[in-house]
C-alpha cells in the first residue's frame, strides 16, 4: 500500500501504524488528508477505533477489507459508521493486474480525500424527520418502477433512501459500484432495516412492488419485459465505464423496457457512470432525480447527469424519497393515504 501511494505524483504516505493505538498518535502528529484503515487489526477492533475516530475527529477514511463474508459484513458496518469507501485486499494472483489495482486504489484515495464528512448524529436525525406520502393499493398498478444508481458514498445514501420506502412502493432496481461478495452482505443488511424486501438479484426475477433488487458485484443488472411483467436480467458482459455492475447499463435497459413508467435516481458517486443512461431514460419519457452537491459524499455522477440535462429535479438526499413518492402518487394512478 505504501509503494502504491508513494508511486502517485499527487500523494504520499505520511505515516504507517501497526495498530490503532499507534495510529491515534500519528494522526495527531501528521494530520493526514486520508486514513486507510484495515478492518481487522491487533489491540483494538477496527470498528471500535473508527467509531471513536468519527466521533472525536471526523476525517475521510478508506477501509481496506478482506474478500471474506466476515470482511464484507464488517465493511458494511464501517460504511454506516462514516467510512467513505473501501477497497479489497489483492488476491495472490493479482500480480498480472497490479496496474489496474494500483489505479483503483489511487482513484479511491483521491475520491476519499475530496469527500464531505458529515457528523453521524445530524445525518441520522435528519433522515428520520421527513413526512412522506404513503401509497396504497400496490396492485392497482405494477407498471411504475424506481431505478437507482450510485457509487462512492452510495451504500449509506441507498440505505437512507430505502428505509423511507413504504411496503407498497413500486419495484426498485439498484446498481451500486461494489465488488463481488459484498453486494450480498449489503442486501442482507438493508433487508433487515427496511420495510421492503431487499435482495441481491439472481436474474430472471419478476419485479414486484415492495421489493428492491441489487445488482450482484460480478454482473450487470438489466430490466427486461416479459409479456405484462417486468423481469430482472444479469449478465457478465464487459465492464462499462470501468464498472460491472454499471449504472449506465441498468439505466439504458430501463429506458428501453419501461420508458415513461420509470423514475430514475442518481446518487453520490465518483466518475460519470449513469449520466448518459439517465439521459436516455429522460428521452424515453422517464422522470429523473439527482442528489444535490451539498448532501453528496462525492458529487461526481450526479454532477455529470445534471450537466447534460438528464435530471428533471435536483434535491438533498433527505428530500429525495418524498419527492419520488410524491411524483409517483400524482403520476402513477395510485391514491394517497393521508
């Protein structure tokens, strides 16, 4: 990790700590722009250290995670505690792809350094204060869909969005940039917290109201149509915008399969994946929302979508669930329960 960071022209390692106790003193002395934090460390649990750090000295943190089920579950919790993003430890066989791995780490460190760090208490309190429209009669129309794309900072943004969704909301498809092995933990965590059912998509599922389908980390997620039903499809074609799953792939499939029956939502994330796909959704009749700069961890993907005119409305994360449900209530042929 030290070699990778020091090989970049715009960054340097200012300290290396073998455990959190040493790290605490080094942080005070060196005042780093970014901390890379291993999820498993001696002398103190990585999550305990992160929780104390984000409470006492909030700063951009990039987690370094192992490719294990335990590693992925710890990483999901770390993101909830305020870590900006994570990168997986390289496999033994990665030597052939070390250049790509180096670029990935460098890009994530740059994005983490630019991230907006928000106090957890304020963020959580704000998320619970919004009064949302309630939909009823979920089977009166299963035509409407919510299509979501996100990257850096997206795990928490998606969690906050989905926790506001009522059990009778339209079916939701999600593409979040995340490696294989982590999307299943992400889906299980969301399913335990939300009123709706959240699953990692296995493909060939009928898209049902009150359900959210997350793209698996190894495949693109697409929306297709089979007769009167919307269906999920997963495919392991080449990465798009360096990503698989790609938001552009999901959004483009929604444009083709759902057209005006889709509502697009682009959340915090690094890069431009999803912007062109969202524009195709708009041109097909969909109504689109983008997260605003102030509430984004990284204002990359929404900025690109806004810049090309793909979004109809731009709003803070806390307002997006209500705006989406309000639009569906007035344009989806469903009644409001007041």
